[in-house]
């Protein structure tokens, strides 16, 4: 799943930041995975891509996609707007904690792309094959 097989015999103190992040993510995914938890419906992740290299980010994206296909709704915070834009389908824009726009990604995030000043963008993606599954992101925007 996240390439942890060779880490099983190591102490937690010997893991790098990225390796420890992958251990925590694997634990969370195992708790929500439909094979282990048939009633699980929602996965909340706070900055799960932190400390992961590009290959591990892609591996996590595949895991999250699999969970979405299984009907798990996913909402995650992220400071990486590019990642958010790649996975978004619908978006909500918040300014000072208030909803100022919601709808399709292209329509709602256009102000961000044109340099508008917004504090944060919340996006969610509906993955094909999972009618209630969302792959979402909360991105902090500093302008």
C-alpha cells in the first residue's frame, strides 16, 4: 500500500519524517478500509502529504482513489493548491470563515487563478463509480 514492508522491524525512533507519516496514514487507512470497517463512511485527513516525497504522494493518491471507489468520503486539508486542483470536482470558497462561493471547480476557483485575495479554498471531488464518495481538500491561500 504505502511501501512499509521493509520498515516493520525498525523502531519508530529510527523512521524518517516521511516514513513515520506513512505509518500513521497506513493505520488510519486500515481503520476505515471497507474490509476492516464495513460501516466506515468518512475519512478526514489533516495535511497527509506532509513529509512525503512525490512517489509516496502518488501512492497515497492511489490509496485514496481506491477508498473513494469503495464509497468512502474523504476530506483532507492541504496547503498544496496544485494538488487540490488536480483532484477537485466541486469547490467551496471560504473567506474569513464564511462561504463566499460554491460550485464546479473551474467556476469557483477562477478567482484564485486570476490572483483574487481569498483566505482558503475547500474542494471536493466526486470519483467515478462511487456515487457518494468525495476526495476533498482544504487549501490555505495566502496572498
